[in-house]
């Protein structure tokens, strides 16, 4: 009897606490879009079920009204609104209308996040770790040794920092081979390759690339930006071919490398040509770095790309990945700035493009049970962010639409149990 009373009392308290909802708007009324993703992740860690309202006010979040949620929103400077049960039901009914391009997707479990990054990465290296820290989303750092030891099985989502999976150290030799950070990077990678039993760094990186591919095939979610995207695909396609000049691995490259590439092994690209100049700041013809200014007259003013408008009810995955408060995004440079559409495989989904310049900026695909997403460019809020410059201060860019695309990918795995309509 006593036990039943306490259960009833708990139910009353629970019902009163969750009798309404908190709406986190993600349109222009939101003071801090980036931290809003952090509160969604925080709520998932607290085992609160969230509704991601696709295409509703910029991709808003509907969260049960636990007092801790509103308090945390205030602490983090996030805009929120309290809505009643009746208001929430009306909102969901409106979203569920078959004639409205909106949908509500349940986010069920916070994904376990890993970032593939060297322990001594430079502060200018990676936009993803910057925004994860700013949004207060926890992550673990892993690198080649952890992948070699099969630690990837402990995670749901993996980001590849701006890595060179071909073993050419970003092809920075021409500009930075006397720099202390470059020499330290070479030494650390060579020592690790030796420790793990590989004769060359390129073979260690290939091993990591193949294990990451297995991770995706088992159902993992992969996200890569800038040079981690095309260099990863190239490393897979160049398996068994020496594409590194002697300045990188102390023996000559295969002069017939371009004719031996197996494009079927990569995720995203085909029919491209490798850059055979060892000191050229370029891996292949995939990247538009060299042509966008010369051929198209690209400037910061016209460097924009557009997000595609997908059907929320029929294509929930790309819809989630493209949630934003604007469809036009300011472009930004990087070692791999964008992907030449001539070399993108036909089964790859282009989610963001600069059509006038024949380049894709944001692409997505499936492999096995998992998915991958590639995003061109280095830092969405520093147009020409250069090596050895200080990291971006995201307190100055709390509403960055370019950074929002990164964070969409963080929450996407939480909805992985939702079945797509056929």
C-alpha cells in the first residue's frame, strides 16, 4: 500500500513536470543556434526523447518541459518557448499534414562521438572540434593506434579531422617542410607506423581508411571535411599503388599510378586524375581549389552555395542534414574547398552546390548499413583561414549556418531507428 502511494505520488509529480513542452526554435529568433544543438544532445544524454521538427521554424526541437531543461537553456543563452500540450498537439498535427513539407522525427539516444585527430593537432586544424567544444557536446579523440586496436566499435559517429590519408602530410612539403610543427608531424607518424608494424606511413593510413570503411559498413556514421574527404577516397582507391613521391616515403612513386586507380573502392568519386607534382598543394582533379578563381572568377562576394530542398516526409535523412535558417550559405576556402561535379559518382546525393561553378560543397551517401557525409572547405566562418592563424572564436558566430551543417550530422545518428518511407 505504501509502495503504491509513492508510485502514485511520483506519477503526479512526473505528469505535472511534463505537462508541457519546451520548443527550441531554430529560425532567426534563436539567439544561439550552435549551443541549441548542445542542449538537444544534453537532453538526449538525460534520456529525454526529443522531436526534431524538420522544416518547422528552421528545424526546431521539441523537448519535454523538465525544469532542468529551461534552466540549462538560460545558463547557455539559448532561446526557448514553453508550449502547452494542446499547442504541441496542434503543432504536430500541422506538421503531419501530408500537404506540408515538414515532419517530426524522434531522437532517441545520444550518439557516441569520436574524432579522428592527432593528439598534438594544431589550433588551426579543425572546425568540428571547435564547434563541438562550443556547443558543449562531448567527444573522444582517437587516431591510428586506436583504430588499429579496433576501438571504433565503441562509437556511433566518427569525424575525420583535416587529415591526409594518402601519407603525403597534406602536401605541405613545398611551403612548410622547415616548420617545426611539420617536422614533428612527420616524426610522430613515422614512429607510430613503425610501432604498429607498417613499413611506411601511407600503409598505416590505408589501414585506418579500410577500418573506417568497415565501421561505416557495420552501420557507423562518418563525417569528413576539407582534405579528409578526397584524400580518404583516394587512399581507398589507390590501395596497392605507391602514389607518394620519395620526399614523403623515401622511395619513388609508381609512374603508372593514374592508370591503376580502382575508383570502385572509394565512396564518392570516380574518373579523377591524381596530382603527380609532389610539391603541388593538391591531391587530384576532384578539388576545385585551382579552377574556381582562374576559370570562374570566384570572389568572397559570389562564393555562395545553396542547400537543396528535400521532402521531409519522404527523404528524412537529407532533410535532417540540411536543416538551417537559410538555404544560401557563404562559401569558404580549404585545402579541399569543393568537389568538381564531373568526378562525383552518380549514386552520390548532392545536398549543397554552387551550380554556376560546377561544384558540390556538401554530399552524402550510403555504404553497407551506414552512411557518410563529406563537406568541402576548412572553416565556415573564416573565409581564407590559413595555416598558423589563430582558431575562430565561435562566440562571435553563434548563428553560423555553415557550422549548423556540421551539427546536423552530430544529431542525425540519434534518429537512425526511424525507417525511411518507400
